[in-house]
C-alpha cells in the first residue's frame, strides 16, 4: 500500500474510492432528512389548503366567517359558517389557562432554577417532565370525570363542563412545558450577573427580581407564547372538558366550543368535498397560520432578534 | 526567504517530499504565517522551532488540509506533496491518510484501546483479525505504550491518563503507515523518560517515513532534526542544517538568540 | 452597624418567604398529578386484570377488555417509528454534523419548531388530505402512523441532535486527521457514542405516540372493530381513542371501565417516560471521556 502510493504519488489522491462515494451518498441522504422538516411543514399547508380550497374560493365570506357567531354548517337549507363563537371559546379557555399557568410555571421555574439544588432539583425536574407527558385525552377524561362533579359541587352550577374546567385543565397541561422553557431561560442568564449583584450586597431574591428576571425577559416571554400556542392547538382535552356548545361566553361557568374541538367532533360526519368539510379545513388553515405566527414570534423573541 | 529557498535547491540529497511555496495563512484578516517557502526531503526529520504564535501549528494544519474545518482560516500559496498539488486533490481523505498528525492536546477516541489503533487500518480496508493484532501491537510498542496497556486493550482509550493518551495518539498516527508524520510538541503531556523512548523510536522511523517535528524544546530539535527551520511571529526566519544552526553558524541573529535562550 | 444587620435580617426573612412561596407553587403544580394518579388507581385499579388486557370489548363496549385497542396502539406506534426514527436521526445527523450556520439551517430549525407546534388536529387534517385521500391509503394504520410519525418527528430530532452534539469535536477532528471520511467518522466514532442518547429520545417518542388521539381519529383509528387488523391497510382500534369513546360516546358504560382504560394508558406513557429519564440519568453517570 505504502510503496505503491510512493511510486504513484499523484494518482492516489486523484482516485475516488468507494468510501468517497459512500460519503457523498450519505451526505445527500442526511441532507434529505434535514430538509424533510421543511418539506413536511410545507406539505401540511399545501394539503390542508387543497382540501379547503373549494370552500375558500367558492363559499367563504371572510367577513361573515370571522364576525358571525352563528355556526350551523350542516344545516341543509341555511347553513351558517361563523366562527366568532368558536374563536371566543378557544380564546376564553386559553386566556384562563394562561392565568392559571403563568404564575405556577414562573414560580416553579424560579424555585427549580434558582433555589433548589442537587438531588431535589433533579427530582422536581423529573416530576415536571412527567407532568408534561400525560396525554391530552387523559386530561380530557379527568376534566370529564373528576373536575366536572367537583365544579358542580363547589360552585353549585348545573353543568361542570365549561370554561373554568377546560381552562384549569389546559393550564395544568401547559404549565410544565412553560416551566421547563422558562427554567432554560433563567439558566441562560450568565452566572457572572448573579455574582456581580451578590458582590454588591444584593440578597438572593433581589438578585432574582432585579437581575435575573429582567435578563431572562425574552426567554420568559417566549415560554408564555409557546404556552398560548399550545392552548390554541390543544384538541382532545378541550373537546371533552368545555361542554362543546356553541356559545358566546359571558361567565367562566358557560360551556363553550373551541376551534380545534369543532374539527375533531364534526369531521367524521361530513362528506368529502362538501361545504361543511371545506369549512373545517378552512378552520385548519386558520389554526395553522395562527400557531405558525405564534411559534415564529416566540422563536424570534427567544433569540433576541428584533423586527426591522 | 529567497536565500533559504536557493540554498535548498543547491544540495538536494533526497527527493522532495513536501514542497511549500510562498505560503501565507490568515485567520479572518490577521496573518498567522506569511510567505513561507520551504521543502522537506524524504526520510529526514525536519524540525520547526520557535516561540508561541510563530505559526507552527497553523503550518501543520495546512499540510493535511485541516484548514477546511476552521471557517475563517484562509490559505494562499502552493503546497506540493510528492510533487502533487494538495489543493487539486479529488480525494482529500486519501491525502490525509498518508499524513499522520499528533497535536499537543492528546485525543484518545472513545473506542477501546485496540480499536483506537485498529481504526486507520480498518478504514483502509484491513479486516483480518490476525493482521490487525500485529499492527496494533507494533504501533503500541513503538509508541512506548504496549507494556502498560497490553492486558487491558478492551478498555476505553479516552479514559487513559494524559500521557498515555498522547502515546495512544502517536500509535494511532503510526497505524496509518503514513508517508509523513507530523508531531506538534508531542512531549508536553509525556514524562521525560517516555519522551526519550519516543525520540529513539522516531530516529528508527526515519528509514520508513518523513517526520516533521514541531517542538518548543530547542534541544529536542538538536537531538533529532536533520534540518531545522526557525519560525518567528508568522515568518520563517531561517532554515538550515541543524548542526550548523546549533554550532553558532546561523545566519540570523534572532535565530542565535532564540537557540541560546535569550527569548522564548 | 446595628441598622445594617437589622436590614439584613429583614431581607433574609423576605428571602425565606419567597423561597417558601415558590416551593409551594412548584408543589401545587405537581400535586394534581399525584391526586389524578391516585384517583385513577383508586377507581380503575380494580378492573385491571389479565382478562381486561387480553379480551375484546363486549356488550356494545360496556363490558369486556381492551385487547384490540392495545394491539392497535402497538401497531400504530411500531409503524410510526419505522418512519420517524430513520428520518429523524438523519435530520439530526445533518443538523449536528453537516449543517453550516446559514439561512437554510435556520429555516430547518424553524420548521422543526413549527412541526411540534402545529395543533394535533391540523396534523389530522393533513393526514386526511395527504395520506387518506391524495395517496389513496384510505383510513388505515399506514395513514394514521405516517401522520403520527410526522407529528412526533421533532421529538426524535431534538433528542438525537443533543446526544450527537454531546460528542466532543476533538474526536471528529482526530478521525478526519487520519483520513476518515465524514461518514466513516460518524459511523465509527460519533454514532456509537450517541446511540444511547438517541434511544432515550426514541422511547420518549413511543410514549408521545401512544398518547396521541386527534391525529389518528380520521386517518386510521376506528371507534369499534370486531376484528384485529391484518395489515397496514386495515383500520384499527387504539387505546387513546378508546378512552375518548368509552368516556363520551357510549351510553351505559360502568364507571370503572373508562378509569381502567385511562389507567392503562397513563401507566404505559408514564412508564416509558420514566424508563427514558432513568436511562438518561444512567448515561449521564457513565463517563466515557
């Protein structure tokens, strides 16, 4: 081997071996794997648009769609395609969920990230991670079977499947995810900041409130945004715990219906290509765009990229 | 520089192994090495001495095209290896497999000690166990490591001590059976006794390969190198027979001062 | 002097107070899980038996076991893994080993974040539009599993990328120095040292896939089937959907039945998560360099 390459110096480096070609082939394959995420996200948009297109260009009245609170898409004589009540349902549940989740997520992120140490910190992180793993259909079942009678008992209302129920459930679902993202944001604050503040005589909680939280502001905002995105997109839990009735809510004890839950509940009963089928895909496009924007802005905020 | 290049052409005793012409290296816009012209002959030990930041390590990285991995590293000039322009190679891996490198920070790969040394032969297609066994033993013996690890070839190479990892790195470079072996301050992590043993091995290896020895130990260059180049602040100040340089016949005052230890 | 120490004391009290407050918040976040698990075990524990796990539902799904749903979930997860693991690991290798710091990489990362962030019901719509209708797979295990695979792809990518990046760059450079190609380096040194980390990600994905409901509702999972699926082109029952069905769609189901289904589902999911976490901790303790 050595001798031959000594005798033919140039050729050895000029000859492409099997390994060289395998290397190029694998590079191509993993590149395809890499861009597959882009292909899939575009694919999602293309395919739901394809199914929703007939409705969007044929039947859709944008003003009615967003401002009418009447939703009866399967009515044969006079179908109504207003999603305002559904948006209100999603927004009210998500809003309440954030009220529940933000303080708990932030509080536990601060405790785990700044106070707990060693084993205790490990265990708490594991518990939070397990909390985030509970499937949404199980949460929905909990809303249905545990929260529902509890709300009826405690608040003396006729129905326990309402904004309160779904909001609390959704808050509990979103909190662990938000907590772990928030904790990452706190961890990203350089220790030098803390040490500098402590050297100036600041106490631990002063350091946290005056130095760490302001420095982690963007990451924390990103965590909240991702929580909102999660709330908007949650399907099964919301389907099972909201009561699923089309309704402009006036109190947290009202039953509502969410955008996602509407698709989940009605898609099975529609004929492919019908207006009802089309409008459900149109809601899908709307959800896709909203969560896309939320995720995009969360990403931009976390990375600290400013607009313009 | 011109003078040293001419001197080289005059007394060619051996075929040229490496022919470096007008080489400059930049990190972003900061020069690390400027206008270096030198050559390395077959079966010689070519020493490079000089203080820190002289551009010695950058020079080595350029020869096996490691500059590709540092995004802001720019290289100008020509390097011919066995008469072949290394930038025109269509198979960079074949080029690198002919050049063994040992850097000052030892890297034991997270494989078994055996696999660390058997990796290069395996990559070039050797799969016969008996053949590999012989190679592994020979390379580890030459790197003065065999006796310490022969009973635990299955333990991880990355968990050896620093000195042992350095010798493992040398054994791995030898397992490539390279044309050129480049050593960059190999003795930093190794104790003096082992250093002497490796130096003896290098003298033997001269008959099989060409060795470029970058060292911060002036006396090591004197003991081993046939010819020595003195690098200072990105310039190649002088190249000459080691014997001449160390017997006060260096042409440049800074070379004499460095060798005498007036700065470093 | 006196004043300063007084101030210190007050500060320390405030600090203690905050610490306790935050601890309470953390515990209140975790408490519901314990309560929920307790309730599920209390109300559903009694129904779980070998018979429950290995017989089919009877009497209009108001009695009997959950075997077809369990069996179907295994099918769905297995087929989804066959797709998402190779694609996800390839993507992770690209991002960790090849991707330059440029706009394309930025877009890939953004796409991964969005893939994880798109609502599960939108993934379901995509599955219907793409796999059921366009590619004509019909409502089948194949269509449902592909939908699940794409949805859970980010889990595999993120975990694999992390464990690949945990392998120090010096190892790669040492291999390149020896003339190893990039792929040889990845296959012989990087992947073997990242494979256990990738495995924890895969276990996590199995857990995620097991619990997903919305994406399979219209793509391949059925409320009730009197037979087990024979191929990937058949529909199947699934445990997660089964919980939805017995708790909302079927009248006259005895109370403990949905609790039992929920307990089995949450048990599977938490078990796999715990295995993944334990494995990760074990690996962290193993020093390899």
